[in-house]
């Protein structure tokens, strides 16, 4: 654990932390924005970590601070007892406060569904990378879950169970319709390999890179603008993808039964996130042949979202082939295509992120680049030539801060590598 976090814990609370819990950040080079549609994605864990220094409490009370945000959060872990084998109120046991610590409350509420909690923790959180597109929210939930489990005497459960619990925390407590990409990359990745994850059933493989493949760095470039999924356009995009799947299914069904599409019972809209939206099919449910046949009939927004999904699934397949062949240049070119589709078809991004990706793609030594995460703010990620590390950082900084001088103080470049996934809790 970094010495600065140890010292800051003592300064904040007046006593020493007992343990630390750490979880890596992640990137998704190909397969962006499709996990909520049960698509196939790729990912890698980074050798940079979100770390929580903590001490178990003798009571249910949690106290938490973050080096990235102001204020202290104080709450009790939910004391919910089984009622006829059901814990239906577990996600309402702690009210949301609308602050950064809602992810900690979410972790506690999700855990208590299956793990009765008697003790809380006193915690200080530090991230090695800025908040913005590297799934720090998932890292926070997972690392805090691990701390609470250890403090209450539980053995850390298998990765698939942790993934389910962490996804439930974000879906049901935070209210963001994420898939399993973030948590899976952070737990299942292995150094030097490409995680290939089928988000429909959780199956995965770890694709090796040939020994004679060109070496590369994973360069994370922070735009200077922090990102939060909650309150962004994330849930709207999820609904729009479901709308696209519903339209394609209706056209196929109408032709099969000679029915007028306008008379079909299902009516999905991008704004409808209630009962109708839950009934909508996912784009994974639609065969590519159906998409190819009816793509020109789709409404404009649905056409763009479906175009990104099916294009991204092709890029994932091609990217796996390029990776296993050691063709990093081809893999990087597919990352470029993916990033452009995310802007044009998925309509994510911001002027700053779009400019940053454009700069990276036109910089010598960059194999490929795209923005990371949901893409409305935050960071871009690139595969880069290690021999041109300094030149890349200098060129990108100069060109980006010329366009956005107000962000020059927050802009940052981080050169990373891949790492094994998993949460580690250890004594200090």
C-alpha cells in the first residue's frame, strides 16, 4: 500500500489502518457499449489500482473518505434479517445521498442480501488514476465489498458471485443499467492476455499474444474532465439499443405473419424505461441476417445504435484474430474504427474526448485509440509503441492543451501495462 495512503489514514482518523483492499482498473479495447446488449467484448486489467486502507469496526458503523472527493460518509451497514427466505428490501435499507459514497452504500446493500453484516469499516480510498472511463466505480464497489466481507469473517466468494453482486449494486441501487464488462475485466483478466467475454452467459477465454508480437504500452490520457455514469446519457442509450432490437424483431415478425408493423402490440421508445422497456429484446437476440435485411427500415436513432452493435461484434471477431496473430497494427486500426463508431453511431463522446482521440490517432507511434468507458467524459486509451513513449506524451499534451488551455492543469498521461485481475486484501 502506498505510504501516503497509510499516513493520510492516520491523519484523518487518528489511528492506523489494519488492512488494505485493492482492485485494478480496466480497459475495453474492442466491444464498447455492447455488454448491456449481451454482446461479446474484450478487455484487460491495468497494473494501476484503486486501493482502500481500512480498519474493521466493532459496530455496524462505516466511516469513509476519499482522496478524490471532499467530505466524509458515515452510515451503518444494513441490519436486515431473513424474512421467509427473502430480502426484498435490501436495496432500500440505506437511502442514497447523491454523493460519491453511494457506491459504498450500494456495495453494502448488495452484500447484505446474502451475507449478514454485523461490522462496518473505517476506510480511506485512493485511486492511482483519475475518475473517468476506467471503471473506478466498479473497482470501488468490488474493493469495498471485499473489505466488508473480510471485516465480517467471510471468505471472498468466487469471481462470478462477486460480479453478480457488484452488477446488482450498480443496477438496482445506483440505477445505472450496466452490463458485466467492468467487473469481469477487473476480476478475470490475466497479464499479457486479452479477455474475451460473452456477456450473455459469462463464459470467457483468455487469448494469448504471440511471443514475437510487437511490444506495446497501454497509454491512458485523461481529458481533464471527470466522468460519472449516473446522470449521463448511459441509460438512454441502453433503451435506444432495445428500441432497435424491438424494431428489427417487429419487422421480421410482421413479414412472417403478414402483419402491419403499426398494429404490432409492442411499442418501445428511447424514453420508455419502465415495464415496456423491460420486455424489449436485446440486440444479441437478433440474428445478423435479420439486421442486414431490415437495417434500412429502422428509425434513424435505432439504425445508428444497431449499426454500432453489429459493427462492433464484427470488430471483436476480427480483433481476436489480429491479436492471436500478433498483428498489433491491425488490432489498433480496429480500435480506431470502434472509437469512430462510438461517436457516429452510438453518439457518445464529448468535444474534448473526440478531439483527444483524433489527436492520438494522428500521432506517430500510436497503434490505435478510443475513449474509454461510457465515453461522455473522462479518458482515452491507446495502444502505443514503447520506444516513442516520451514523444507521444509531449505531442498529445501540446496539441490538446492548445485546443483546451483551461484543462492544462488537469490533463494527464499515464503509461500502463496489463495485469492479473482480482481483489487483494492484505494485512498492513
